[in-house]
C-alpha cells in the first residue's frame, strides 16, 4: 500500500475543506438566539405600550428602543461585542453581491419613506389593541423566524458573485 495521495483524492479533500469553511463562515454570520428574542420583545413593547399605558409612553419607549439599536450597532463594531452577539467574524463589504446590496438599500429607503409619508394618513386606532396585535405578530415572527430570515438574507447577499470558496468572504476577529 502506498502513502501517496492521488491528485483526484487531494482535490476532493480540498473541495470538502472549502465547503466546511464556507459553512463555518456562514454560521459565524448568524447572531445568537437571544438577540432575536430581545429585539422581538422590544418590538412588541414599542407597539403594545401605548395600548396599555396611553400615548404618553410613546416617546419614552421609542427612546429606549433607539438606545437598544445604537448599543447593538456599537457592539457589532467591536470584537468583544461581535462575539457576545454571536458574530465573531464579519463579511467584507467587497464580498457582498451588488445585485443584493442596491435593491436592499432601496427597499429600506422605500419602507422608511412610506412610513413617514403614510403615518399622518393612518387612523389613530384601526381597532382596540391594534398595536398589541401587530406587536405580538411582528415580535413573534422575529423571535421564531429571525435566524431563518437572517440565514436566507446571508445566502442572497453572498450568492452570484462568481467567486468560489471562502477566499476572503469572512475575516477573523475584527
């Protein structure tokens, strides 16, 4: 028996290693489960609080949710914060598909504009406890499907660049 490795066997091993690294890189881009739970509860609280405590709490709860979002953004920029959030690596901007990035940015801008333009025309109360129902549905969706949604968006963002393997898609500690 020979200790020599044939080129096809070596190529197959290299492809398995690349796929394993790709899976590790994509898995490292998913946040911890607790992040989805915290943001789901915050979304529910922001939408449901006025139904229970009156409109006077809107500014306070909005300020608290804004502080949570700012803390999240700051944590994503630091190595320890990223590790705490379950994201020890981050994707290089050059590796995000332009076919994904531009439509994603336009969709975010469109949703914000529709919210600002449409908000004054919305009736105050569609039905009793409408904010609570909307908060429960949106918060539960984020808690239950948050990781799946994130996995799908990551897949779309990195698909179609014509680059195989991890070759710089994710880089180590920030």
